[in-house]
C-alpha cells in the first residue's frame, strides 16, 4: 500500500538497471557545466518528432516476438546474410575518440586486437576507445564531464545516475534533432529500424533529440539461477517468499552461498522490491507520481533482504564485491544465483560451459499479499551523444553508429557480434558461429562497441536452440508481470540538480541497513531526507513533463 502521492510532473533519470551506487559528493560536485543552468524539461516546448520507424525485413523468426519488446527467437542461424551497409562510413583517414562503459576486462591494444582491427577496417575509421569499468563509471564520468577535453562520442547508460547529466548534454553535446527526427533518420536505415518505443524511453531533453539509444527488449533485471542447485534445494513453481528463503538456505553450504550480489547490485534490490509489489521507481496515480521508496512494499523488500543477509545466504562482503567478480562467483558455482539484466544470457551461457543449467527465475509471491512484479527494462538501456562539431563530422559519426546498429541476419551484425570467421569464430554443421579461443577474449564485451549502438535484440544462441526455447517460453510467462517505470523518457530539472545525491542516500542507507550497520528505522529517516532534498519536487517535475508529453 502506497503512501503519499506527489503532484504532476516528470521522473528520475538512469537508476533502474543495476541499482548502482553513486560517487561521493565531492567528486560529483566537479561535474558542472560552467555554472550555467539549462531548462532541460519539455513542458511548454515544441517537441522534435520521433524518428520514423522503418523495420528491417530480415529472416522470419521461429518464435515470434511482440511489438513491445518480447524477443523474436531464432533456433538456427540464417543461411544467407543480407548486406546492411553498402559503403564504408569513413574514408580510412578519420579518427573518432569514444568513451563507454564496460563489464568485461579491458581490450587488448588496437595493434594486437584482430577484432578491433576488423571493426576499424569495416567502418573506415580509427576508433580510439576509453573504456570505463562499471565500478569506476561514476567517478570517471564526473571527471570527464567537468573538463573541456571531451571525446567525440560518449555513452551514458548502465543504470547510473549522473549529476546534471541533462545539463551537460544540452551544454556540451550536439543537437541531433535535424539529423534523425521524422523522415530524416531514413538516411541511416539501421537507426530507422529501432522501434519507436526505444526513442520514447530515451526521451527528449528540452524538447530536442540529443542521442542515439541502445535498444533493450522487455525483460529487465531478473534472478539468474543455477537451476541444478535451486532444484535440488527445493525450488518449485508458484513459490512464495517463505519458499525462497528456505531454498536459499538449502543452497547455502560451507563456502557456497545461495545468493550472490555485489556493491552495484545492492543485495538484488531491483528484483526483490518488485517481487514485493513495489513500483519500478515510480508509480503513476491519476497524473501524480508516487515514489517507490515511500511505499510499504519497498520497505518490506528491504526487511526481507535483511532477513536473507542475517541468515548468511549472500556471498561475504557484498558491498566490497564488484559485479564482474560476482559473475565469476556465479559461473564457478561459489554462488547459486545473482540478479542481472536479461541481456546477460548471451554472455553467461558460453561462460558456464554447460557446468549447470542456467535459468531466469519467475518472481516469488510475497507474504504481504501483494501482486509480485518484475522490472520491465527501459527500452533504451542507455544513449550515445556526440560532442558539438561540424555537420559533416556529425554525419560521419551517425554513419558509424548506423553500421553498429546493423540488424540480425546481416553480414555487418555477424562482424559486430561474432568477429571474423576463422579467427574469432568457426561454424558448426548447421552454420552457427561458435567462438574460438581468441573470440572469447576479442569480442564486443571486451571491446564494448555494443554499448555505443546496437541492433534490436533477438533471442539467438549459436548452436543452442534449447536455450532459445527455454528463455522464449520464460519471457512469455513473465510478460504479464512486467512493470514499466512511467518516468522513462521524461525530464526533471530538480533531478538533474539533486537526483544523484538522493540516490546515493538511498543506496547507502539500503547497504547500511541490510549489512547490519544501521537499524531498520534508518530507512524511514532516509525517506524523510530524500523528500526534503527534492524527491517531492522531482515528482512534481515529472508530472508536469508527463502532462506535456501525453
């Protein structure tokens, strides 16, 4: 049951996916825009039209998707590939500096990296990467945003809340509206293949379009489980929160733990809060925005995570563990589960090397009687912006991003996702591209081009139609449980100013309470502080922005 609602206006910017903690205020304060403030809201402004949607007529899926993001499934690889880009984006003489997040190990240097070399050759440009580990993202991005020596291309994403992000974009980045609004996007046909909901979830800033979104399908963060361990521990269909606790206890033995987590994943907060019936960050109630953090359901989820931690069911030192290390614990069997985005399927299946059956769990039913939910992913995982430059250079970079968005069933997609045949992958008897040993260390995870721009996601696992079938069936099963965050695509001037500090207070308090450093009463105190720091005003901003967009 939800407590106070707030009046009409917009929503918070990038908290959803990982529940990431925020950098210290002293670091974030450096992220200024030369003292200038911009009206980043959309209320009262003429909105740039959404880019036209021109779908790619590629291979028909074996398992159909839906227009709102359930992935189409492919049980086999297309036998004939189309050509998505007929001319190289660049002339071979241009250098483009990019900065993006990474969840893998740093790539080998360009001169020693055949995947990097092949991508540069295909693009006709020299990409110079600065890759920022997820754990360092807040600090490094704050430093970059405070300076004047910007890379040509900057990726915002990963669920992080950056201070004055929208102000920075308006101040330092190129307005792309004239290049991609309406029919103008048809000059970049692979960008035109991005569904309209992806652009809408990225949203306008000050009525204009400033970025190219990185598409995500409907399922968001979920609980990935070692099915072998959880089945042996008594997992069953229609389980309750009490069942979940008992299964996690049975899966915890010696130095192996039923639940894995990390500092950014915050004890699985995104999964547990929604299983307990809390909104995904905000709820829209008659035009007003209600913060999830003010609800009884959200508090109940914190109490449940505390109960799980007190039973020693999480890996030790969660708040000192990186997500990369947590993944390693999951893959090697040290932990039996972890919360991650649905997109982790494509990297997790080859990483576990069939050591166990990987599944996404259906949310449990909580003891508070609430209807369990699950996070519906933001259609735009993130977005890529360009620093201000000449029209010709903007068009060059848009051609590069268009190449990276080449859809499944094309030669360009094959290079972007699998590398070079004979070097990074070989084909099995059915034509499926299977990674070589080199392809496991040179790929779009280590060289994270897929976070700059990517094709609409499909459900395909080379040589593993069984995985596709299992996970397509799971998507259909949980589809009615998916809960969208109504602030997607909206702007708040207040949030741009104080949202990072509010989210730091939220994540710090949850970490302190669940780890046992503070009593449960500290959460109530934190909610009062968040509201005093601007949470109520953010809700008003979002309601106003929502009214102007609907």
